[in-house]
């Protein structure tokens, strides 16, 4: 059994200080039945808790840690930046350097702006799209997550397109009514929605590779349909690549599926573990943003020099070696092939999904293609599998609705150890 005594005590205290003891809900291990390990340090692919347990980390801070924890070059860049001051609230050269590199990697982005979180990036992209089109309504897909901005915290009750209901108390019905939702991968429902109200829709926002209902891939031709329909109605197509950007492929989902969106949001990897995100796209849309245009958006710490330094060094690391991401993808494939074999041997009915360096395991006998099929997966089997993996030193995302991440720091031995642990965990999952 895992020893988590110090974490348990720390969590008890944290619960008196912060809602649920955490600063972001999923960290609380709500459905798992053990305290969340409190982390003391991390290095490469290893993460260590305050009880001294070491794990192979597949959470990677929920995506950013593509080059591994505490990469020496990222640490050095941060140390040097810190000695020059932590924030000025004035333009710096490094902001343009990072912007230039992002533009090179994402040719669909003609201009961009740095913000501090993915939430800000999607919220600001939606505002710019509304300002540009002069329209109010937006479309999002059920089970896609775009941060916690009010107008994006909305889903519908069923697979049918319907006017939005707020997902969270505190989001007003007035805000929610401008967010239309439709099931992911349902081509007919989307076509019908656009036929009905396409000319009133400012933006369609989508995770082109969905990672927030577990990992769910777009079906053949689906993203092209979104491109064609939005073009037809003068609607801004926003690819939210905050999670899948730089890691499903270096140039993101838009390169894999050969789609040019009007706008893209990026986050997570772009800050190399510090708070950075960005939104960008067509010049005519981005020039609506203040002070070039009228759409207001600002940030005291936007383009922060420490955050820019970590982001720039991380993007340099994954571009200097042109095969960096490809190699990490190949390692991920070895892992998911191993997980499939292990599940088959244990007689566990699972769906193992992979996109580049992202993967997830659904305890489901049927294919998972949208939120409804993801939600129908067996949560108890997942919990038993998760706890067995944790006990064996494998740190996975503590929910079937979250994706796992492989970094360039994961070794062949890490992958082999993980597959070996999964053989035991899939047997444990059967209960
Ligand atoms: C994580 C995530 C966000 C939100 O980013 P934060 O930095 O947590 O605000 C938005 N969109 C997608 C696709 C994400 O995965």
C-alpha cells in the first residue's frame, strides 16, 4: 500500500484554507478515494510527493511539461531572466521572439496576443470574433472544455442542438443563451444548426482533437465540415489547441487534418510550465483588438518576462530537433500498443486512444466518440485501475475524463515499466 500520511495531513489542512483544499478542482482526487499526493519536486519524467513516493508522471501539469520537469535549459533561462527583474509592464524583445516562433510553427496565425491562461485566450478570442462579426451567438461542442469563462461553461442536456443551459451556478441564463451546443462528431446536427442560424453565429469554437472528455478524436471529414460551414456563413472558426497544440504534432491538429482555422488559441506548452497562453489568427480579425481596434483586452502580467523565457526555451527545445515531437509520439505509440495488449491479456474491455503524445483509457466495450459515450464508461473499473497504477508508481490523471501526456523525457524503461504495471492494474480493474 502507498504511504500518503503526510499528504493526507496536508490535504486536511488545505481543506480549511481553500475550497476543497485545492486551487483547481481535478487536483482533489474527488472520485478516487485517497488523498491527492502533495508534490515536493519533479525532474524529467519523475514526480515525487512529500511522503517520498516517486512516480512516473503522465500528468505533466496537465499538458505543459513536454520537455520533462525542470529541464536544465528552461531552469537556466528562468534563473537568468529573474536576475533582470520579474515584471515591467512594458514591451520587451522576448515577447516578439516568442511571437515570431509561434507564428513560424502555426502559419495560420498572422498576429497573436499573449495572455496568462487558456481561459483568457478563449474568452478573448470569442470577444474578438464577436467584435469582428458584430454577432452575439457562438457554438461549442458538448464535452469540449475551453476554460471557465462564463459563455463557455455551457453544455446541452442531450445530443440535439439546443439553446444553452448554464453548467455552473453563477453563470447567468442571459449569458448562456448565446452559447449553442451540439454533440461532438455529429455532422448532421452541426449542419442543421448552421442551416438554421449560421448567419447569426459569430464563432464556432472546437477542440480539434478533444482532450477534456478523455481523448476523443474527430471522425474523418468532421473538421473539414466545420471549416466549410463556417466559411459559408462568415462565421469565425476557432481551433482551441491549448491542449493539443505542439504535442499531437509540432504544428498541431490543424497540420494533421490540413485545416486552416481563422483563429487559434494556444496555452499549456507555450509557457513551458509558467502561466502563458495566446490567441491569434487572421490579421483582419486580430487588428480588431485594442489598441489597434476597438475590442478591449489587457493584462498586467501579460507577456511576463519569466513566463516568456520559459515558453521560448521550451519551444526552442522542441523545434531545434525537428524530430523531437515525432520521437515522443513514437514512444507514446509503444505505450498505447502495450496498454492494449495488457488489457486484452487481462480480459478488460477498454478503448485505448492516442493522438501524438496524448492518450487515454476508457473502460468501455463500445467505441467512444463523444461526451455521451465517454460518460457511459465504467468509473469504478477506472478507479481500481488508477489506484493500482498509483500504488505501482505510475501517476496518471485521476479521471477518465482527463487525458494523459507523454514528454520527451520519458525513457524506454519508463514506458516498459508502465506497461508492466498496467498488466496488474487491468486485472485489478475487474474488481
Ligand atoms: C486547459 C484548457 C483550457 C484552459 O486553460 P487554463 O490555462 O486552464 O485556463 C482551454 N482549452 C483547452 C482545450 C484546455 O485543455
